[in-house]
């Protein structure tokens, strides 16, 4: 089965890398198009896939089509390719904020559409992807789509009404985590640590904490309490964060992200 990619940016590369590394699809069965020749050459060199000069050429010869362009460009791309897409083609969109009904309307006919929301940790095989599909997609095709998304991390079926929340909690949140890491590292530098070492310690602390929660299955509040000794240093830091409205600020940021996604 030929898989085509329209758009060969970071997320498309993460998917291609995961699929080929896990042996789900061979590079010979993947084709793609991009805006610049430089991108086409770079992806062809790195992954060995077939790169084509036009979006229409990709759409016309694949059985699975991944739309990996930014949301603001998606309408124009669909208008360009919709007549070339075959009736039985499985279309996978990773564009934020574009619903299944919006995609169906853009194609102007009933097509098989799977909507996915991956995140940037997919670039290192640690992605987290929400997946939903329209009624035209079979159970087998849904399972196949999940398998593709699981090639670069975790993937789960969700109701479409939750996709904006998925985008906030997993899609946008890496930016907030990086901001947190940067702030912790800045504090380390202020306390005398070399910056490179401060970044390494802060990032490893976040990585290890997330892994501890996932592998133990413990509630984050329980794990927090394990670190907070009575009268100790950590609970003093927690007090300062709570006084500054840390949790409320995080919730407000994610809810603002959800609202933005809903209005795209």
C-alpha cells in the first residue's frame, strides 16, 4: 500500500521515520511532496522515499494520504488535490482545529478521513497522538491508522469533541514544558550552575518525573507528596508556586489553547 505525504516538515518526518524504523511500511512504498526543492532533497536523502514535484502527483498514486501541512494552508491544498484523490483513499489529517466535517466539506464529497493530533516529542519516538475517524472509515482502517501513529509513540482513539483538549494537553503542552525547563535552568544558573549543566539537570528531572508517573501508575499528587518532606525545602517551593497561582496559570493556558483551536 502506497502512503503519500503532502508536506514534509518535522511531523511528517517523525511519522516517516517511525513507520520505516518499525517496519510498518518500507521507504519504497512512501512518496511525498513539499514546497521547496531543498526539503524534497533532504527528505529523500535521509529516508530514501520517492519525492514528487507536485501535490496532485502524490494524491493520485497513493492509497493512504497524509495531509501534513499547516492549518492555514490546508484549504488551498485540498482544493488543489481533491479531484485527484480516489474514492477509496484513506486520508489522514494532522492539522490542528480542522474537524472531520470541515474536511469533508472541503473535499466536497464523502471521503474516508482520520483526524490525528500528534505532538513534537514524536521526533524522538515519544509522541502522544489523539485519533478519531469519520463514519466512512472501517474498523480495520482505524486500527491501521493507530498502528501508524503508534510507530512514533503512544496513540489513542478519542471522541472528536475532545480533540481540542487533546491538542492542548499533549499537542501544545511541550511548549509549556520547555518554558518550565528553561525557567528551572535559569534559576540553576542564578544559583551558580553552569548553563549547560542546568539545562541537563532540569530536562532530566522532567523526563524522569514523567516516566516515574507513567511506570508506577501513581497519582501525581501522591508522587508530589513523596518529595515533600515536612518542613523541608521542596514544600517551601510548592508554597511559593501555589502562592503565585501556578496550577491556575497552567489551567488557564491550556483552556486558552482549547478555545483558540475551537475557533480556527
